[in-house]
């Protein structure tokens, strides 16, 4: 009597991930595709290099969360960076006020003008830091959510939320300095 033949699964190809992504596989994918994704964002969409890095980080963070459902890694990542770049450009375009292009009917006072300038600057900074940092900073500073509540929602610890807040603040400060030309 002959035993039934078992199908042997081939190791995952570069275009196909394993069912769950191992750290080594993820790191290999990052090293292989990150430079290309940065190049696509910068050359094809005209994204600033410092903004492109944030977009690449967001794309890989999303890939890590959904890697089990991805059949072709390269196509997934290229599509994701294109979508992220388009959204980044849309956010930057929507941050421009109508008054900047067309004369307004009323002349705003100094206080109102400073508020508008501050909001524009904040929108430009937020557009450069990536969606994950932007959401984390908004939740903590604008909405006033506690780190413990954010940690529960992100399935993390309050300590790691504080570490991420620190990194995001540094990223925002760097973006602010590059926009304003200060050191």
C-alpha cells in the first residue's frame, strides 16, 4: 500500500510572504524595497526627502500589520507608497487657505492673522511627519487622551506610547525647523 503523497510547501519567494512575517523576513523586505519606495515618492510625486522617509515608514508599518494577506509584496508596497504619496499631496493642498491665493473681503487683525499663520504652519508640519505620528500627537495633545488609553487602543504599553511620542515630537521639531529654516 502506497502512502498518500504530501504536498511540500516551497519557501516563500520574494513576491510572497509567509503566513506571518518573521522579523528577519520583514527586515529583508525593508532593506530590499525601502530605497525604491523612497525613490518613487520623491521622483514620481515630488515629495520632499524628509517627508518620503515618513511615508515609507508608514507603508512598512501597514505592511507588517497586513502581511499575511499580501500575495505579492513588491506590488503591494509600490501601490501603498503611491497611495500614501497621493494622500500626502492632498493634505498639503488642502492646508493652503483660500485667502493665500485670492484677496479676502475683510482684512484680518494681527491676532487673527497670527492664528491663521500658526494653523498653516502646524498643517505643514503635520503633513511632513507621517500619519502614525500625526495621529498619536493629535490624540495626546489635541484630544488630551491619556497614554494608558492610547496604549489599550494600540495594543501596546503606556511606556512604549511615551517613547513613540518622544520620537514623533523629534520628527515634528525637525519638520518645523526645515520649514522655518531655524536651527
